[in-house]
């Protein structure tokens, strides 16, 4: 729960909080101007809104305010070791839990805050898999979750919430899919991230690099297209084959005539020399008719007689910041220039007359006079009844940690006397700084504020003063601080080198805040090539924090109270009114423009050479590879769809065959015995690389504290670890958590691991048992010499290959300097499970050699089938003796099962509660609001009508539904209860009983009814205990008979007060009703009434 700071307007004699859950005063821990509310007094249901009443008792005056309760007791940031996982793999995760002050969460019994969290995994189907409750150690928990072999493919989520405050949940995502890491990545770099419809040409540079940093020598297939309104259209004439992956790709813009708002999509497939294809999604860029697009931020209100500051953001058509752009703002012709972040902050003289102000911003670039862009906004004036104003101005739009920010308070006052200006600086819902400035005939007050770590990621400045006519004049402004860590964290190698060898020791130097705990992980760069989403970054940390900001606007407001409300503050005064009721925890989220991304099938573009559908289909068939050794001429003999189809097939087949041939060098297969050549390294002496984790180094370290008497900013330690066997670039990431500087996600360190000569063995994700497939060993030679290489495929049980029955299959190939080449092998896995595929290579007359062994996953024939079945469990109707049994069948016929294949069935069950909507509508806040009526009439009528607002107030308190009725209705309901209580006392007899009229005889039923209702009302209003207890005494002494039954001593006038109980059961009903009244008043009257009489 957020320890909200509640500001009052004067010294308070008594402060109390009343919970809407039961209307009872709550004990709070108080400090000067600070109330801490224990979380245990509230419902754990996260779906309901909950409120408290803040009461401040002044001498002769009670102020009361409804405060919405936020159960945000801190933040939980979730890190996974990767963004992408395969089935049957292990998900490592860390939880970093911090308080609103960004301090590690520790157990706090006084605040009912424990250091434990609940963790849940959510499948793509929405099924929740709960883990055990875990405890935090210094604000961190590290754990893992094992994915099953048969698991849902798609986006998974991890949810975490504080065990003491389950109302607030935090989450992170990761993807589960079947994949193989790529060996290289391709980047498309246009000369500009956008272009205009009148540009003559668009040029895109395609760049391909292996993950270990070396350029790829291969072929790329590229096609351009547009996306407009979700519809894709490719440009057939733009299809290009690029031989060198560093070439420029020109596109004539005459192809693009699809309107002003289009995106250019590119899909490509690249083939590295011998490395096979790598595909990726399209990249998008905006096509527009204007150079830039300005957006005006800042406050929608302005102060009369004061200059209005407007933040103008200028972005390129692709929404990237546009720095250095001249901007003219009207009225006034104010000229400015955007900073590196595309922002410009300009001041406009508003004057005092207009009711609304139309502000226009326009770019002013003389080089593109026909492409100027503009934006317009309308601002409303701040309303002050006393014609007094205050305006906050800033001297910079670029605010960074450690800078000094000059703040100007501009005053326009009709009063001549001096006054006190109070200012508050709020960040993350906490008061960072406060102060007061006395005006001595000034109209301008300047403050210098140092930007500290407590002001990250943003802060609000609120300034206000009181006038002689009891008006509060105020203004506020929101200030964004450039994202950075509160402290520091840096990863670097202890000995810097361009690259490192696999299996060798590597020294990782970690520098950061003294005493901080640093969580480390190293991830193969190939993972981020496939999925770069969902990584925890410092920006994402601050984005999460920003979502819980209670402020709703960039600043300002239509009047003094709106300024406080929009800044997320509460204000109440007996003279200057107060802020409106807050009914939502979060502010409305403005809609954002998003750029859609989609995949375009590159193969469809290859058909663009042919207009007829039949020819395109035949060309596509020719482009496909086949495991058969048939030539294109032999394959075309089987074409039966006509001469045109055969020509298209042969042309495409030959073209692809030539390209494949260009990337290979004819292998020389030596059909000779297994005799060894002394000029090669003995194959048995070559140690194969076997460890290829996608992530590793999942560990925590603690940085040393400062040594010596003087404080220090950072300390360092070095962790020495052996590098894994992968040839790749490792991205080392560290996240630190400090008691003084919060959480810091450091910049990733890239470490290239490679050898001068090595093998890259490319295997599919899985292979079907008995399936013939080709695997390739890619040889990389980065020496300056021409090499003769002997390649051995090692024999493996349960795998049929050329090495079967002969220990190894040997080939000898030639390699040019600084080249790669592939050596293919045909294998047939024979058994289900994991089998080893091992290849070794040695260079003739050299010590260069390498070996690699990877596991191939072999699966049986068949496909995974999921069957969804909904079962309604209603044991009372469908069960026997309260137990219902349902038989579930997989729905798969036995004839469809693969013979001699293992089978397994996994059943996942999730429940869904079905609640009657009719019941929810029948008993709701709205319906209860109709019961709030003023009581009156005789003794019976008054009690019946008093019961209505009492039931409504009790129900709405318990269910937190006053929002549906209106918070002001609660005071009205309590006043009606007080009125009914005071009115009923006029019908009270000296013996404590109650009658219909003051001159009538008492009745037992009415007296019991009054005792019961007064006992309920005591939780909401002031009720004297004697009025309840003496009524109970009357029932015991005057209405109870020797046999224990209660009798009616008078006459009931209105049958409605007895709920129309039939006369035959009147004694039983009377006895039951009196006993209920006695039971509900027992806690109140236990000291004064002998209930055992």
C-alpha cells in the first residue's frame, strides 16, 4: 500500500482514518504530516475499489475527505535469463522488489509488510500455474521453472505480487517456440528512416554479419512493398537478388502511389555461403508528404497575465525525434529550435482578455519549404475568482540527473500585501522536497533545484498561495528526467581483447554501487536476433514506475483545486473547498499510434516474373529444393501441365541450382582406407566442443563496501569464468540492487568468442524417426592461408550414415583464405530420443583443428493433438451424495495412433466461476442508493424507514460501492441514521422499552427491533450503549417467560415490522427475534446485562 502523504491546512488536534469496509476508526502510525495505514485492515480482493475517510478535527470544526486506497506497496521487476525458450527447457527468473522509495523490500511487521511474494505462470491460453510462496533476500529472489516437453506454444507471462498486498500484480513475458539459433543476423539500413513521395529514389543497405562479428559472404533475396490500412501490396518489379550482402538496394519511388500514409515493408531471405537461409520480419518506414510532425505537449490550461510555456515535440514521419528543427509558435511569432530529443520549450505571452487561446506550432526549414508541418491546440484559461494567478516556468526542456534546474514562479496579484508561496516537489508518489518563499513586493521568484536520484524518472512541481478572500491559487508542472540509473553499474572485461577463444578463462569486471547485489547472466546474441522483446532495461523499469504516477496531466488545471487533483494530491479546506473525489487509481491512457509489422512471404515475390497463376506455381515448384539427386532436366520430365509450365519450372530450377553451386566447392571424396596421414592431427586427439547453452552465468555477486573512513561512489570486483564452447557473441547483462541507489540495469557487454578455424554444425530443431535429412558442417577459415581440411563424421549408434560400421566417414576439401564452405552429410535417425552428431576437422600440416558434437532431438511420427472440453460441475444436481464424477476422453481414435510409438496424455484443468448477472444487478450500489431516505413517523414507521439507509450504508461500506451512488451520499445516509436515532428516542420509556407513540404501551417486538438496529448503527454513528442495553434488560425482565419463551407485552400496529409472520408461529418468531437482538448486542452490553438470567 502506498504510504500516501496527506497534507492538511492547519495544525490538527486529532486525526483519524475511518475504513469504508466497516465504518470503524482505524489505528494508524503517524509522524509529522504522515499517516501509515496497515494493509491488513482491507479486503484482499483486487477487483474492488477501497476507500478510507480522512478526518481532521479542528477546534470547533471537523474536516473529512474520502481517500481512495492504493495497494501499491512497491514495485516488482521481473528478469528472465532469455526472451525465448524451447519446450522442455528451464526458465530462470529473478524478482527485484523495491519500495516506493526504490529501496529493497525487507520485512516490516509494523506496516504489516512481509518480504515474500507469490509467483504465477500464465500459459498462452490463460491458464494459471501457481508456484509456492517465496521469500525475498535483500529484495531479490532467484528461481526457475521447468517447461514440459509438451507445452503450449506462444507468449507466456510471469506474474508476481506481494503476499501481504495481493491486490497489485506485476508481470513479464517470454515466448515459447520450437527454434534453432541462427548463425548470423541481417540488418537493413535505409539512408533515411523515412522518405517523401516526391523523392526520386529510396536506397537501402543490406548488411549481414555472423554472430561472432565477421561479415557474411552470401546471397540475399529482397522485395519491397507497402502496408496501407492493414492491406499488403508488394512491388513485383522491386524483387532483387543481391550477391554481396553489403550492396545498396535502390527503389524507384514512382512505384509508390498509395496515398500519403503508407509504410514500406521489406522481407528478405539471406543465404550465407554454406550457412543456409536466415529469414526475418519486414522492416517499416513511413512515407509522408511532410518533413516533420510537431506535437504540442504541456498544459491545456494557461494563466492569464502570465506567459504560457509550451513543450513542442517534433518527430520525423517514423516517429523518431527530429533535432535541430526551427519551430515558430503563434501567437507572438516565438522562434525556437528542437534539442537532440526533438523537444523545444517556448514561452508565449497570453495577455488577460481571451477566454481561450489557440496556439499553432509550425516547422520553419528553408530547405524544404513545401514540406512544413504544423500542429494546433486550444488552451483554456485558469479561472480565479479573485483575479490572482501564479505560473511555473522552467529554463530547460532537457533535464538530467545532477543538473541544476532553474524554476521561475511568476505572480499576478491584485493584493498588495506580502504572502507565502508554498512549493512541493513530488516524484513516484513521494514528497521529495518542500519549501516556502515569502514575497516582498515581488512578481517573480526564482528557485534553483538540484536534480537528485529521488526525482527519477520524473517529478512534479506544485506551487500555491492563499488570498485574502480565502481562495487557493495554484499551478503545477510535470518534468521528465532523462532515463538513467540512480546509481551506476558497468560491466567490462578485466583484460580487453578483440575476441576470445571458447573454453578459455574470461575475467568479468563489475563496477557499481558499494554493497550492491548484482545479478548476472550471459546470453547468446542469437536469442536476441530471434526475439529482442521483453528484455528488462532501465527504461522499462522507469516506464513501470511511471504507470503508477497518481498525476494525470502535464500540469496546470482549470482552477486551484483542479491543479491539486491533476497532480495526484488531495486538498480540503473549510473555506477554499477541496479537490474532487478520486475513483480510479490510474489516469486515462492516451491512445498512441503504433506501426504495424507483418511478415511477407518472400516466395510470393519470386513468382513476379510470371503473370499467369499456373506459371507462378510451376516456378515456385522449381525453386524448391529436393532430397532426390535428380537434375532439373530430369525433374521437368514429370511436368504434365503444359509447355509454359515446364519452361517456367526449368528456368527457376536452373537459376536456383546455379546459385547453390556458386556457394559450394566440389568436394573431393577420398575412397580410401582408414589409414592415418601424419600430416593431420590425430582425430582421437581432437577434443570436440559440446557445451552450447543459450544462456549461462546465472549468478549473483555482492560488490564490496567502501574501504577506509571516506565514502566512495563505486567499488569493483572481478569474476573469472570459463567461456562456453559456442562460437558467437555473448551479451553479459548485470542488474544491481542497492539499499542506497535502488535498481540499476547496466548496459550490456558484448564479448566475441571465435577461433581462427572452426566448425559450425547446423542441425534442425528436431527430426522424425526414420527420416532422411541433410546436415551441414560449415567450415570457417579466417586465416590468410589456403587450407586442405580433413573432415570426419563420427559413427553414432541409432543413426544410419556414411560412418556406420566404419567408425568415421572421412572427406578432404580445399578452402581459400578468409572463406567459409559447407560439407553436407546425409543421416537417418533410427530411434526416438536424443542422439549425438559429431564432426571433427583437421588442417593438413597445421595445428589448426576443431571438433563439435551437438544433440539431435528425434521424435516419433505423428502430430500433437489438443482437445478442448468444457464440463459444468454442479454436484448438488448432477452428483451423488455431493460428489460428481465426469469421464474425460482424449477424443483421439485408436486407429489414428502411430503404431509402436509411445503415447502420453496431459490434462490441464482450469475453473471458471459462473455468477448470475441478475443477482449482481439486483444487489448493487445503484439499487442500494434508492434506500437512502429520511426516516420519520411513529415509532414503528421511523424504525422501518431508519433501517433503509442503515442497510444501504452498511452494504456499500462492505462492498466499496459508494462510487456508484456518489460519495456525498454517505454523509446523507449517516445524517438520516442520526435523525432516525434521535427521533426514536422520543418513543423511549423510562424502563428502556419503546412504544409506537409516546403515550402508548411498549411492545416487545419494537423494543427488540430497536435494540438490533441501534447495535448495527453504532458502527456508523454515535449511539449510547445504555439505549441498547436497557432495551435488552426490558426484554429479559418483562417479556421473557419462565419457560424461556418471549411474549408480546403490547400490540404491534404495523405487520410489516414483523415481516408478516403468521400468527400460529408468533411465539416462536418472537423468541427467535429477541434472541437475535440479544446476540447482536452482547458485545456492547456484556458488562451491564446478565445474559444468563
